[in-house]
């Protein structure tokens, strides 16, 4: 948990892992509501998507705590941020089963892992997540229950191990996203030259742009959290974290409610 200054042995705030399973419908109707509030309610009933909303709120509180005018206000805002961060850790206790499922489907034994670079990247990311989530759970336990911290659960150590796994995941994802962007860009140029529909390709490229922007924000944040000593100031850590959270929320929203593809060219 980054505190001003970062408390020794406290875990870094959680990150939402990139979706590895298809989103389940959370409403009985297959047609999304037309009004903004209805769409937000439909969106936030999914636990993974609700986490993205809470993430933005928590990092906004963290950023506000770094620029508050009085020490009392700063502490109050930071305490709210810490509570939101711990709540997200509880939500993410379900990340380990999801990671194991991803490893079963995309592990070294899967056909794709032996036939394509994308398959190899999927395998590496599955392995990274299988370390990231359990280590994060241990870091959270050591932080939430101070009596466990120390000889029983070294929250700082497990937090750094968790963030190291996440840093590896992000590096692999940046490579994979870049390859996808190049492929979709080539498909888009070909479609334009042939006069074919392009809206779906443009939307897919937009989602990839947002994903790569998230990776760019993630790299300095995650590297900071793998180190024993702070690398970023509290302000910049909070600012970059909030920026990634906002971009991630926008990306998730646009994936959940994509534009209608009605053009013929």
C-alpha cells in the first residue's frame, strides 16, 4: 500500500487484471438500456466492471490526499483511499481460480502455445497471473491483519513479488498489443482501399490503443511497486494510477457498449 511515505511491509493497491474470461450478462434483457443511468447500473452489476469504477474513485481519493491543504484532510482522504483499496483486494480473492482456469486453457500444453507467438504470450501471461493473485492475497492478509505481518506473512515481500509478476504480464501484453495493432491497422488500410466496411475495425483499433495506453501508464507504476525504496513521488504515483484507471474504465465501457456498426463502407 503506497503511503506518504510508503509504510514498510504494506502491499501496493491492487490492479485489475486484464479480462481472461468472457463477461457474463448481468441483466435479464439482452438489449442495453438507452438512458445513461440505466447503462451505468447494468454495467456496474458485473463485479469485474464494478471494480473498475471503485478503482477510479480510490485513486481519485489518493490523488486528493496528496494535494490537500491540511494534514488532517490529507490523512482523512488517504484513509478513505486505503479502505477502498482493501475492499478491492477482497473482490480480487476470486482472481486465483480465474488464473488457474486461464492456465488450464492456455498453458504450455495448449496447441496454440506450440504453434504461434500469440499462444506463447498467452501462456506466459497465464503463468504470471498464477503468481500475481496468490502473492497479492498474502500481501493483503499481512496488511489487513497486522498481527500476521512479520514472521508469519511478510506483506512487503509478497507485495513486491506480486507486482513483479504483474510487471512481467504488462511487458508481455505490450508486445502482444503492439502486434495486434499492427495487424488491425493493416486490415483497416486494406478495407479502405477495397471500399469495405471499416467501423468494426476502427472500433477494434480504438480498444487496442486504449489497452496500450494503459500499459504505458502501468510500467512506471508497477516498477515503483517492485522496489524497496520509492521511485515515484506520492503525487505522481497517484496521478498515473488515476490516469490508468480512467483509461481502463473508458476501454471497458466502450467494449461493453460498442457503437452500432451500420455503415456499408
